[in-house]
């Protein structure tokens, strides 16, 4: 057992696999001597050297293109995109090439590549550096999408992502980097398996990424008012653990889904649609979504806090749903 931050868990997971397999390498903007924009890869350049921890040009298309090509020819690259906002620049390589190559080549090649990227608001980084773009990636067949919260989940899920022979997009919320917790296992966590972060009986709050921490605080507040909230973390958005969601919804019969993405067209809507289509008879009330506003993310701290779905918003949504 070891207490680690999310940042430390991600760094250690990468290092574990790089020590074990010389075909695993890390590249991206400033990941080398500088240690990454957020310090995630600090010290890895000294341990693994410039051939395996490589700085790239400021070109997200080139980064994902290099990851795709190297994965197709036998390496297991970890490509870092500094902000998930910049994935928009690389969507041609990621969506039109990486996601479909296994299918287009009749299964004759595999693409064991991980795209690590940082997202989320809360540090006054303004509209071009604060978005949550996960729904864009879950829309595309051929991509697996992972969005963990705790250090333990970041450790296990990143190990599993590196081991996977398919393209995996691995989201990391910038506010979560400093969150600490016990890491009791250094084994992979299978993709597609969610986790109950808190047991409850009255309502299921589905949350992922940094919203898990807000959902847990909301559950604490609700408990003081006699409402027992279960907090369910899918951990991977695709594949989605529908079985765990069905079990929880069958128990609580009420669902609130929270994510930091724009509400319109967001992945929270996909989860809501699944529940409405396949679990309708288990519901006492329609699902409620608590998401970011449908606006650019403001630079102003006061306005940014209005954009972000807060603990109080989750609490209010639960109360409204229960009438």
C-alpha cells in the first residue's frame, strides 16, 4: 500500500511498463527534460533517455500520426496531448486513421497506442484550454475511452490501456492531479469495469473524472438530510459497464448524471439514453443531467465557477428529482 497523488500514479504506471517493455515509449510537447506541462513525466527523461521520452514539435497532428504509425509497426507509444482542446487539431489522424485501421486492414494490424490528454476547467485557463471533449471520442467506433478519478484507478487503468492492442484515449482532469489516495494494487484494472465509490439506496449519482469528487461531497450533504446517494464511477466511457449501472439503477430507481462537459450533445446524454431505453422499467423518475453550461468557458474565476457543475447543483438535482 502506498499513498500517491493522481499525477504520481500516472507517472508510475508509465514507468512500470517502460521498465518491462522496451517497445513502450512516451512522446509529446515538453515531456522530456521539462517533465511535461503539468510535471507528470518529471524524471522519466533521466531514467529512460531521449530515445524513449521524446519531445515533439508543436503539432498535435504529427504527434498522433507518429503514434499511429509507430503502433502499426510494432511499438507501444504513449502520446501526450497537452490539452484535450488540442485534440481537435489531431482528429483526422485519430478518427480517420487510428480508429479505423484495424477494421480497414481486415484485422491484419493492431494499434496498441495510448493518447493521454488533460481536460477540464477550474484553473482559469479560458475557453481554449478548459474543455471536456470526451463525447467527441466516445462517438467514434474503434476508440476506447478511459476517464478515471482516483490514484488507484489511474494506476490500474493506465496499465490496462498500455497493455491493450487498440487505440485508447486516456483523459486526466487537471484539478485531479493533486488528489491523493491509497494505491493498494499495481495490477491492471480491466477496461469496461466501473466502480461504486459510495453505497446508497435512494438515488444513483453517475459521475466520472473530477466530478466523482464533487459527487461524493454531494452525497455527504444529502446524507445529512436523510437521502442515501450511491456514487457510481464508470471509469471507462467506452466500453461502458452497463451491467453495473443496471444493478445500481435497479436498487435506487433514481438517477442523476453529472459531467463537466457541455450539456448539449454530451456523454451524459448517452448514459441517460441507455438508461431510458434499456432500464426504463427500473426508474421512478426520468434521469437528470448536471453538466457544464452550453457556453464558452470563461476566463473569469467567478464566471468559470458558474459554468462548472458544482456540488450544490448535484444536491439540488437530486432533491428536484425526488420532488
